[in-house]
C-alpha cells in the first residue's frame, strides 16, 4: 500500500510502482543492506540519483545542518522530504543558460573560445574539476573543434528539456 505521507517528488513521476523504484534507488546507497537508512554524508549522491543536481556548496551546507542537529542517518522518507527543498532542483532553463553562455561570446558568433571558457569555468563560482570541464567542452565542440558552439552545447546538456 502506498504511503500517505508523499513527497511532491512523487507527483512528477506518478504513483504506480513509485515506492519500489524509489526504494531501489535509495537502497543502492545503504552501507548495511539490512538497515533502513543511509549515512547523511551520502546525501548528495542520493539526490543526484533521484535526478537532481544541487550545487556542491548547497549540499555540503545541508549535510552540515543535519549533522549539527545530530542527524547522521537518513531514511527514505527523510530523503523525500529533502527533495522537496528548493536547493535540490536542477536548473534546466534553456533560455537562462543560453543567456549565461552568451556572456562568454565576445564576438557574437554563437561560440566561445575554449581556453577562455576553461579559465572561466575553473575560477568562477563553483569551479569544475579538470575531468568535468573537459567533458563539458567536448559536449559543445563545433565542427572544426576550435570553439564551443553554444546552441550545440545546450542541446547536448538539455536534450530532454530543450
């Protein structure tokens, strides 16, 4: 029987078999297969497994908040409640991302210089690791592979949402 206390996360995916699917995802992160909880330190990984992409800074702050109140383990219900918190949402706003990327397009030709992009993405905001940055650049390479094609990068990143 489905639980009465449902997260709005459930509404995004329907109710049929949802409890089982969520439990399967959650169970992958248990250290003890017989326990009904995960360590709070694995919160970011679990949230990402549920299709969210919070910033590492926000995730770290939330983990620290939980640890400060003595919460070192989370149940599936705890995780579902956390998924309702706005900081866990992924930003797939095509136009918003396009506008942000266009700030790096100094020649207004729809592309970004790779080395400038590499420098900016490794120093601004939450810096990307070299491997992550290389993968992101590869996603957006234009035909001659000398610049990042903004439209192509957006399609690659947001293909389900564009």
